[in-house]
C-alpha cells in the first residue's frame, strides 16, 4: 500500500497542498437476521476505497473514490487540492491544525475468534434457538434477533511521515420479544453490548439462555401498571445509562459543537468554553472519562483518522466540567496544543469528523453501595433498564428518556413492573442529582452503534460504560396526558 | 460514478450470467456527491465523493443469500456472486421467499438535470461566500451547506426484468445566529435543478428571521393552538412510515391495529380534512419509478378524508392476503386547504407559531405518542399577530390527536423536515390543543 499512499501524498503536495493524508480502507460486513423461526437474511458485503484530505492556506479539501488505481489516486488527490484551494478563499484568519507526531505502526483489535471464520450454520443456530425459546412463552407474538460483524482494515499515511495500519473487528447482537396481551403490545430486548471483539463475545453473552426471561418480561410488560407522574428517585442500569451518557455528556462536550460547527444540523451545546473548569456539571461523585484505549470499546483504536495516538482524558472530574473531545482542526481554537484523537470517518468515502470517544461514568470507590443497597435505600422510586425513547434539544439542555423495562421501588423493595415511564430533566440538574454510584463490580460496558452527526451524515459507534446509579427527585411521567 | 443505462445493463447482465443459482436479482447504484459546509462565516468542510455499489441476491429454491461489493473487476464480481451462492447453500429455507418478478413497465421520471451534476466546487464555494458576506454585513454568524449530487440505480433479475433511473439533487441550508446568541433561524431549500435553487435567498431568509427571533421569552408549557409551518408538519407526517405496514396491522402489533388485534384498514382514524398520498411522479418531487425489488411505483392514497384507504403490502403479504403488492418510493403529498399562513396566524386568539421541530421520537408506537422539541423562530401568537419570540418547548403529543385536530390549512408546498432529508408536499396547519410539557432553554 505504501506505493499508493506515497503516490497520493506526492500528488497532493505537487498540487500545492501544505498537508495531505490518505486512508485506504477495506470493510467487510456480515449480518444475519432472524424473524420467528425463519432466517430472513444472511448478507456479506465488502467496501473498498480511499479518501484524500488536503490543507491549503487555512482551507480543507476532501475527495474519495472506490476505484483504487494509481490513475484515480492522482486524479482524486488533485481534486482534493482544488477543493482545499476553493475553501481557502473563505478563510479570514488561519488557525493551523494542532501538530501531530509521525508514527509508523501496526495496531489490531484484541480478539480470540475471528467471527468471519465461524461457520454460518453455527450463527444461524444461535438465532433460531433464541427465537424458538422466546416463542415458547405464551402471548409472545414475534421474536427477532440478529448478529452483525464488521472488520475494518485501514492504511493511513500523511505528509508528516506517518504510515499506520490498523485492523478493527466489531461484533454485535440483539434479541427482542414482542408480546400481546389484553390489548397491549410491548417489547423487551436482550441488549448485548456492541464491542470491538471477536465471536467469543457472542458465546459469552449466551443469547438463547436469556431468551426466556426476555420474553417473559415482554409479557409482564403488557400487564404492568402505568407509571406514575411526579418527582421520583430513579435507579438506572448501565444498559440504560449508556444512552443518557451519550446524549447528555458525550455530545455536549464535543468541541466542534461548542464552537458552533454543528449549528446547522446536530446543534451546539450549553457547555461553552467559558464554562471550562467552572461549570458544576454533576455532583462530586460524578466523573466522566474518555478512553479510546478501553479494551473492546467500540471506538477503541490505536490512532484516530488524523493519525493522532489515542489516549485518556476527563470531561468531568469530581463533578466539574474540565475538558472536551477534540481533533487537530478544533483543539487550537481554544488554545490547546494537541488533539485528543477524536477524528473518525465511518467510511473511506467520508471525511473524518469529531466524534466523542468511549465515554464512561466512573464507578464509585471501593465500598460504594451495591444495587441491593441502592434499592433498599430508596423509598419511592423507579428502576429503569435498557434503552427506549430518547430526545434532547439542540443545545443538550432539555432531555426526555424512556427505557426498555421499568420496575416500581416502594419502601426499599422492587415491587412490580411498570409501563410507559419517561423521565425529563435539564442535563446539569440531572447529573447534580446523582447521589450514588455502585462500585467497580457493577461496572459494565454498553454502547451506541448508530449515532448520526455531520453533513453529509455519518454513523458513529462508541462504548459508554457505567455502574448502576441513583438520581434523586427526577420528574417522571411528563409524557402522559 | 454515474453509468449510462447501457453500461449498467451490460454489468448487470454479466453478473446475472455468473449466477448458477435457480434465481437471482442484482441492483447497481452509484453517485457523485459534492458538499460545501460552512460555519462561523467560513468554509470548513468541502468534499467530493464518488461511489458505486453492486448488490446480489441469489436463491436455490427458497434458500437465499445476499452479497455486495463496490469493486468492479471481473474477479470481484465473480467473488461477489460466489459469496451469495455459498451463503444460499448454507441458509435454511425461507418459506416466505418469492421468486423474482417478471419484467415490468416503468414510468419515465425525468429527474436528472445536467447543470446540477456539473456545478464546480469553486462555483458552489463562491455562492456560499456571497451568503457569508451578506451575513458579515448584518453582523450574523452563518452556518450551513450547499450540496449537489448525481445518482443512478438499476435493478435486474434472472427473469429478464430491468429498470434504470438517474436523478440529481441540490440542497442548500443556512442557519443564521445572532452574535449575542439569543436569535437563530434555519432556512432550507431542495430541488433537482440547481438553477432553481437560490442559495442567497435561503441565506437571507435565515438572517432576517434570526434577527426577529432575538431575546425569546418563556411561556408556561400547556395545551395551545399551534400554527405549524410545512417543515414542522412534514417532520410529524414522516412517522406515517412507521404505521402503514399491512402485516404489522393484521398481526395486531401496530398503531393500525385495534385493541383486539385487527387491522384498522378501511376505518376512519383521522379528521375528514386529512388526505395523504404517494405521487412518485409529482413534478415537484420526482421520486423513484420503482423500488429495489423492481416493483413499479404507484400512486397510492394512504389516508382518504381520514379513512385508512391503503396499507403497504410486501410481495409476500400481498400474496397471502390476495392483494396487489405495494411500492413505497417517496413522493408523499398531504392535501391542504386554501388559507395562507398569514390567515392561519390571524385566526388565532392565543397560540404558538412553530416553524420547525427537532429530535422527534416515538414514546408509544401503539398510540403514536411522540415527543420532540421546537427549534428556532418560535413565536407567541396573540390576537392574530406574532407577538414576541418564545424559548423552545418540548412537546408530548399523539400524531393521531394532531391529525384529528387540524382546523385550517394552507396549500401544500415542498418541505424538508429537520432530521430526514426527504422532500414532501405538506401544508401549513393550525392544530388545536397541542401539548407542550416543558421549556427547553436552548437557542
């Protein structure tokens, strides 16, 4: 590949580019989808191509193609520089991108079993066994399950002298039961964490073994009492918190949003640079850490799509807002000297954009309450598990979340299942109401596989980990009329 | 990459010849897309993308496999077919499999405009800079995009079916924000013909309306009469996609199912003034002439004067139920009324004017209860006049209630919602008792 990447960089430099990088990437996908006792789809696909990004007098250009030949690479490099020159005409003040070191390296996701080498019939058996177990439960009218695998093999080279090869492996699965009883239709999902890992993940999470419980809870959900309206304490599971963290912490602390660069689409943020090191984002026990080296994290890589080495950083420390996710383009705009390696493109065809890293709520210290302690210590509350309805405003202040399953907590006991529960809050008020986080033994990885951002829109994937946590006096049931 | 009909046919016929399976279907698509994106009065992303993709589905009796590739040398095409055939051999039988369609006739929808395909990055950037310059003069911060694309897609199968369609799109958006951060507005336009798209006018509208929206005030969340601009109503109407499936209705797991699990097809669910159709060849929309299986697009009335007239039937479900299979290829048109937007506002004693919605999600799919927020340019209406700008609000409201509470409408016009870039023809509407539940202190 070095001959092709050198050709691109030489061609871009020859056209006047002050900086250029190229990613040549091959993606392979396998997806299997089962509905009831039928395998509805088995598909394999490959996508191969390259994108060249160039910089000229403060302006950026990007061009990409699926035709990976020397002639096309030269043509696309020239087009990228032509575009960068057109962009530079609009630049009034040049803010050069943050410097990056040159790296020559290979990096690979750590996994044991290559999912693409596991026979298809073995995977089909997992899904059919799952659906069969779900359909055995009376009043379950539909069972759907799926497995998905992605491999991304990427060569990156840049004019600073980097040559980086990375192989990323992604594995995901889910299983959902739909039940119908007494005129109510409800679902319950066994939410398997999407991770960068091999097939061993599918074996470890035992999807068929969780099918019966999942289906029974779908039926119970149909019979559940309607959730209350008013202020309640809520206890949230890691599989639920993942989305709350994503929407109310990950996005607001993306520097491109803070500087207005997403104002036309995804929105901006309340967490503006003047609030750095001042804003009390959450209570003192709340710490959010980003880590693109987290084992098996969905955004875990060795280097980002600008060739910056990945690492760890805090967004919120002891409740105080202390940092942003950044890229080379945006970090210098707030005086930072280096990028935090958050550039990511979802395809060879797309330009890298700023993406939140794996963003985790740190667990409580040793000796923190267990889930049982939290429940026992809650008089009037609701326990929420799994992801459901979610909506948040464009500056990430006002949010409303549902969930996948809900249980009432009365006088320290988990009593009965509830339905139609939502909670609504202002982000900082919500995180400041967090009064307990379970310890490291309850810490769990969950994540998001399809986060839309950018124009043209791209799909982001990242892990959000946490332990169970409790939030006091939260407005619930506002969606009910 | 854009291929001609002849080039496309040659590739697809070649691919089908490689297939040893009992039946096969292949789809080929490609595009050339360019976009200029600006923020804080400066271009920051400017790109060009060229892609092409082949998808193949083969079947041995009713055992099927799917494969796709974006590489078009002989070896890659052969491997793509072999991969699909290998999968099919391992796949369990699918009792719902139907063999490919016989050849079909398609309407010609002329949606490819040469000028749209050929505009240069320099010309688009110049147009963007004209808007930015105007923003500078007005002391505004501008954010937005100007994009154009040319695309094609084709479908062919082992029964001899072949369809080819080529189209272009152009789109510009501007979000104008006042420097003090208290005013914001987004304007957008979309057209297949870039010559009919005046990016400067779009930018100017965003600036003018952002200036008017400065210093919004709070209002107590409650039920209000709301006047929706077409863009806002379009975002709500799009949720129709989630309830028109006939099978889900028949199986009792949709909003279109009654409490005892039967389909609501043929029953009156919405107000008499609600009629929604698909008109794929409507001259203002120019949607697709066929779907990815090769089913010809059809004009379908989904909701006729509040009655559920048609639901979407997949080929399998149509066969099982003795119906004609549907295609759903866009071209959504909601009929409107004769009032103007000014007349809608004038008719409201106290209410809220909503030009745009944001982040709408289902809270309860069985009742079509939706939540979401207003975004930009919300005003209090008092005594028939726009009184002052309002802070954004969260709503929780059922689409069923909305479509039973429309009391006045404008003529439909092209509207693109905030999250899904699908042009539709939708009217502005006055809706009574729309429920807002909390304030969103975001501009």
